[in-house]
C-alpha cells in the first residue's frame, strides 16, 4: 500500500448533528461544529463533558451513532450517513491524513524514538526503510530531539516522549492534527516545551483541534474556542469572546472556577 | 553396567530423539494452535467462536492428559480418525498445549495498554501489523516467562506418550527395567536426561526474555 500524499494542504472537518451513546448514557448530544482549515480550534470544558469523545469521533476511534463527521467533504466511518461501516482499508487511508496525540503519549515501548516515528512511514505510507528513516529523523529534528533518536521511551522524559509522539504524527504528513490533553500528564516544568512545538505547528498553518486545560494556550494560540458541557456544545467563538465576554452562564462559571483554582492566570 | 549401556544405548538414543521430537512438534503445534485460537477469540464472533473455545479450554484443563490421549488414540478410530502412535502423541500434545498457551496469550494481549493499540490504529496501521509489530512484542515482556514455563511442563508430559506405545525415552527405560530388573541406572539416565533438557530450555528462555525486555534494562 502506498499512500504517499501528493499535496499537504490543511484539511477542514465538519460535524453535523453527531450523537454518541455509551449504553443509555449520551456522551455527545447533537454536536454540529466546523473545524476551519489551517486554524487552531481548542475544546474546553469540565472533565467528563465529552471533549475526548468528540475528538475521537473525528478519526473514528470512537464510533458515532448518528450524524455525520467529514474530513473536507469525505464522510469518515460510514459509507453513507447512517449507512454501513466503511471498509477497514478506506478508514486506514483516511486516518493517515489525521494525526493524533494522546494524553498518555502512547509510544510503543519496545521501539526507539526513531523506530516509533518510522513505523507508520514504512508500514502505512509504504516508504523504503532508508527513506522512512530519513524522514523520521527530520521529524525528530523538528521537535528538537535529533539527539534522542536511539532512546527507548523509558529513557525519555515525559515532555520528550510527547514530542516524539508529535513527531510520529507529523512525519505522516497529516492534514489535520488532533490533540487530547497533550500536556495534562506532564510535570509543570515540561509543559512549555510541548506547547512550543504545538505553537510552531500552528504557525505553519496546520489544522489543529486541541482538547486542553491550558487556558493560556487556548487564549493566545487558538483561533477559535469551543466550550462543552455534559455532551453539549454550549458556546463557540474567538478566544476574546469566550474568555473576556462569556455570555453563557455555564461557561462563565466554568471560567470562574478555573480562575479561582489558578488565581494568577490570564 | 557397560554391557547394559552397550546393549540399550542405541534404543536409549532413539528414545532421547523421539522425546525431543515430540516435545518440539507438540510445543510448536500447541503455540501455533493456541495463537490461532486466541486470534479467533479476540477478533471473531463472540458466540460462535468464543464459547466453543472456552469449552475446549475447560475440557483440556479439567481432565488428565493421559485420558485425553486415550480418547484421541483409542476413541479416534470410532469417528474415523485412525492415527499411528507417534502422530497421535504429537497431536495430543499440541491440543493439550494449545489450551494452556491460548490462555497465557489471552492474558498477555489483555495486558497491552489500550492506548498503544489506539495510537497504532490512529496512524492507519492494519490489524495484522498491529498484532505482529506492536501487541506481540509488548506482551512478550509479561507472557514469555509463563510460555517458557509451560513449555518446560510439556517436556515432562511427553513421557505419557509411552502409554500409547510411542518408543520415547520413558518407554525405552521401562523396557530396559523390565528386561534387566535394573532400576537405578535407567532411572538415573532418565533423570539426567530431563535435567539437562530442562536446563537447556530455561537458558534459552532467559535469553529470549532478555531479548524482549532489553529496553527496560538499558543503561542511561
Ligand atoms: N468507553 C466508555 N464507556 C462508557 N462511558 C464512557 C466511555 N468513554 C467515556 N465515557 C463517558 O462519557 C463521558 C464523556 O467522556 P470524555 O469524552 O472522556 O470526557 P472528557 O474528555 O471531556 O473528560 C464521561 O461521562 C465518561 O464517563
Ligand atoms: Mg478527556
């Protein structure tokens, strides 16, 4: 299989009336949201509000029950809205355009940093070993870890592991990147190095969807902030509108709670 | 004593050889079958595959190997399965081993962190690649000691094949004992053989374990 991308223009994503149930519990309620290309969209909200679930519907790690999720105009997961599941092959093909970074890094422990990054290039993009290695090195250099390529994850700090995970995603030359609380598992002094890499990606015009509790990042880097609560999309807008002039009562109290816990911030 | 060794030496060597052969084939067969059972159980339909496999595992674990071997060797012909002693023995060992191996593999696969599998799916790796390149090497850290341990147990189960006339080492030493009425020497030979045999396997197992866990032991 060779899925060498021809051009890497940033993709957009579109959710239409997306619903997701876990048994009787509804985790996503009628979510409609457009992720503009080349922009950073931050998802904020209390824990358990469905942010991860929404993010994971975008690459179909989580199967939504109704509605539509599209990357550009291609429906992901199903052949037609509400129809039958798309083939594994087509789903994989779509997924290699969608990078994902997890809270727990999820590096493969038995592979070195370089092997972690090269694996998808060789076995999904179908590159020859030498070319995959060269491109993996480029990606590691980009996240500032050229000198750590021979380290296994157990010999990297949390911040370094997360940067390797970002390198693993960007090496695939995705057209959209999903981040699920990428700094939440890090010691505070290591958060900065990961956010710096993300800012650099944003500056390069990558489409990014970032679930985060880093309100500073959301306020300064995001083009758009989306607030969720109890599976509902409650408010969305420019960071200024969301943080300075919250009109929604639930959003206002969420922000106030955050400010009280982090009394110095923004 | 030398005369006895001279007389029975060739038979004993055949016995050693057959014990090694049945063990290798039985262990490999058991591992392969156990792996397929686990894959079927993990990725196949729960009702039509999961349930029969569970019943199979319970049957094998719930009855003595000797009984299973008799069922296969003497009961097989009743359903048209007519096997010579050696193939019946190897098949019996494989079927027996598979039930235990598949349980060890199941626990191992269950212990692979879900996030590592999701990361592989998110990048677009196909299922087969995920099993071979991610899940198997990751789970070996925890499963390998148990797999090696059961392979060692299997060395000793091979002696039961003597009961269906497979001329392996137990069969040969029994023949030697009944013909010469000597006990110490045959038992000593048998014990030494198994001791060496198991020692070699454990060493090999430790080497394998180091191979799969080296990244955890690396010096910084
Ligand atoms: N696999 C699952 N099974 C059952 N409930 C789940 C599962 N995953 C998430 N949930 C529930 O769905 C809700 C939303 O979860 P999640 O999207 O992880 O929230 P967030 O990321 O905003 O903290 C939570 O109440 C959670 O308990
Ligand atoms: Mg979450």
